């Protein structure tokens, strides 16, 4: 993966996505006493997905704070801490639970800097484990990132690799604005090369993960690895696809997508959220409004989740969101027949 | 601040020296005249949008802020002009904000419902009922983490006491012993719905018991009493002993907002509360106890009127935001 190499760092090594997040948190907390981690069961339990792990033993209960199950309250507490000099990182145990905190995220965190004419900043980070594939059913499996990408004042990122999980989190903690990080539950145990140093991945910059000439596949989150696996199979059949990892939904890197479309003349967007009114609609419209539209040789294809709450049955759950096979078939059809 | 008790004065009044009481009266007049002028400007089409006037509630805003230092924080509500003035904001920049001008506290981006004076410790009014309550918890965490000698006072109305945010916030402030003072301004109506119809307890401060903190229900139109009660809560917070809940029973003489036709309450009720005007009440008590004197009282009111008139002129003559700045302040750099 071109943007995921460790570079010259001899100490780069393979760790998991969860370890990469924990490493970023530990680095930020060691460097800056203003950084605190708060959330439900982030202390001795180590986080529902083991992300915070032993941080409470390293930084103490004053900085790794177990909260009551009060999502609205803790989101507001993060806002209050952020506007008065702290750098809170809030873990929402399952991203679905952010629905309980919408008020503070959407009405307060996103708008305070603007409403106050720039007189206060809200430098808070919200970490949100999301996505399907764990058999957790309709209230613990959603991909709601597009909701927040609709809100001016928020930044929304979705790391797909351990490298980006660390680099984007460190950028998010530095950022003077509220940043929501949609992590993926299926990715926590995946491994990748991550430098030991405190590097940053810029927010708002997509990554070209694989270069190709026949079609562009823009993917988010867990869909990136599925798109890359599909691309490998497509290559064996003589179809060359360019895979772009969007990484950041807001701000969005339209230029990287448009440049790729100008090269390949075909575009497919793959995301885990519900297809209707989602990320794919926005990217399609942005390309349709841009000069890249003139380069298109086929209609744009969107692959997203079916219009259904996530089902429990493993068979149905798998069918509800795009899989490698779906991406492979749709991309092959797009290149061979224009998507018909 | 306190003086020796004087004969015939209740302790709440004698606890405050002349300078403190004169300043409190000045701010109460400023609030009243700010609200009346705002209403007048609206009627004459000089300002748009809506507004939530706090006429009748001046004692709870001013009294509760007396024990606060400039470095202490407040979080306010949609009915927040009074809190803003009480915390020390200047009416000219408030009116400029109300007029949507670039010289306003929020450069015209917030308006009446989102006035903030961050430098003065006012972290903002809030358009969402109960919106400031969880934020106060975070401010309290921040004060504690940074070991600052500060407290956070958060205002909310009776309507907010039935929001989940109220319960989550009191609970968190209590378990973490945060330096937060919760001030409920109970004006008896959440828009049109009375406390009796909306709330399962007789007094909102009774709910403090559920969160293991002191709770006081007091006459919110009695400035010395509000100030004395707030002082106890603020000192407790400063000592690190945790939060308190104060319920100030008061009344808004005007409707909820501009759309209110007062269909849910009687003229008699409104008139009865007008007779309990907190400003005239304080003036009467001061005169009865030979504090300040009538000439000084008249001078304070006249000065406030002049300050408000000048504030409106400042707002009128200020520049509107430049269209090129439409998307400014969406993100901090």
C-alpha cells in the first residue's frame, strides 16, 4: 500500500489496529497533560474492544476516566472540558450509542466556535467503534458516519489501517475542532506496519492504495481491504482498478478522486452505511458537478448497505453490506459493460 | 464583602456592603432596561428573529453572580441576557450582537440565543433546553484537572429539569465532586406548561436528594437571599466539596417568546407577580434600612438608562458582517 509504508523508521513494526490506537493515546497523554480519555469501561476493563487496555495503570484514574452510562452527559462533559483548556478523547462504546448524544455533538460541539464568532474552540475527539460483521444485530452494528459528515463544524475520519488509526488519531488530538473517528470493530485485530514515532496522517487527505487504469473504486473503512482483495482478483482477469481509501469524509478530498476518474473514466463508491442518501450519493454528485464528469464513460456505481436494519442472522447480515464478491462483480460489470 | 450586621436588618441584607448592593441594583436596572429596549427595538423592526426576555427574573441572575469572580465560569440559557450582564458583559456589545453586527460579542453569528462573553467567563447562552448542563460537568472536570481556583455556575429553567441532561449532569457532578453550582430559575412555565403539570416533585430542588447534594428552594425575587444562598454553594464548590442545586422561584412577566399570547395563565397572575418586582423590592428594603438613600437609587437607575441608550446607538452605528465572511468561524485554524 503506497501510503502505508513505514518509510525510513527502522523501529516500525507490525501491530494491530487496536494497539495502534492505544499507542497514539499513550503518546498523546505522555506528551500533553491536557489529554484525557473518558468513556464507559475504558478504565480497568480496558474498553469494550480492549482499545484502552492498560492505559489506566499508566496514566491513572484522573486521566483515564470511567464514566456512568450517560452518553449525552459525557459528550457534553467532553465539550465543556474542551472549551476550557483540556483535550478530551471520548470513547463511545458502540458508535450506535452516539444517537443518545446527538444533541451535544451536533448542536453544541459542532457549532460553538461558529456561534461564538471564533471566541472558543472545541478540541475534542470522539472515537466510535462501528460497523457490522460481529453478529451484534441492529443496534450495535450501524455505520452512521454520513450523518456527521453532513454537519458543518465537525470533522469525520475513518481509518482503514493500523498506520492510519494511529496517525489520524494523533492529528485529531492536535486539531482545534471536534473530530469524530469511526473505527471498525472488524479491524481492531488486523495487523499492519506502524512506525513507533509520533507521526501524523493529515485529516482531509485520501490515499491511493492501488493504482490502476480501468476503474476507480473509492472505499471507506473496512471496505478498503475488501476492495483491495477484489482488485487483486480483477487484475487476474485483466481488469486494472485504482483503489482510493477515502480516510476523511469531512473535509473530503475531492481532488484525489477527480484526478483518478480523469484517468480511469469509471467510478464506483463502496461504503458500509446504508446506500440511500449516503457517502456514495455525495461523491457521485461531486464528480457529476466537476470537470471529471466529462471523462466518465459509464454511469457511476454505488455499493452500500441494503435499506434494512442490520439483521442478526449471519447469512442475512453478510448479505446486507457489500462483500468482496459484490465489489468484484460490480467492478467487473462496470468495466466490461458499463455497469449494466 | 460582608459588613457588621445592622440593627433591624435580616442577615441576608446586612451581609452585603453598600458598594455590592449598589452594583447589584445597577445590574438589575441594566437588565430590565436592556430587555425593555430589546422589545422596543423588535417592535420597531430594528432587530429580527426572536427573543426570550427575563423581565421579572433580575434578582436570580444578579444575586447568584455576586459571589462569582471574573475568572469563574457561567453557562446560560435561551433566556440569558440577564446572566450575561450579571457576569459583567457590556450592553453595547450585547446589543451589537442582537442587531447582528460585526462588533457584537459573537460577531453577529450567534444573536440573542447564543451570546457568549468567553473572556468574561460566560461560556454562552444556549438554544437547547438543558444544553448547558452537561457542558458544566466538563467545565468542572477541567477546573479540577487543572487545579484552578474557579467554579462553574450553570443556569437552567424549570423546563430543563425534566431533560435527561439534567439528571445525567447532576449525577456526574456529584460522583466526581465537581465545583459546579446548578441554578434553576423556576419561572413556573416551560413555554406554556406549568411545573405542576410537568414535574413529579413539588420543588425542583427536592431532586438534589437523589444526587446526594444540597438543594435549596428559595424566593428568587429576593436579591440578598439569592446572593447569600449562592455564596454558600460557591464557597462549598471552591472548597472542593462538590456541587449544589439552588432553585430560585421567580416569574417571567413577558411571554415565553414573541409568539406567546399568554393563553395558559391569567392577567391576575401576571399582575400579582408584577407587584413582586425584584428591583422595586430591593429598593424598598434599602430605603427602609437607610442604605444608599433615595438620591443614590435614582442616580443608579438614570445611569443605567443612559448606558442602555448609548449601547443601542453603538449597535445601530456598527457595521454588518461582510458577506465574504459567510463561512468564517466554521472551523478553528
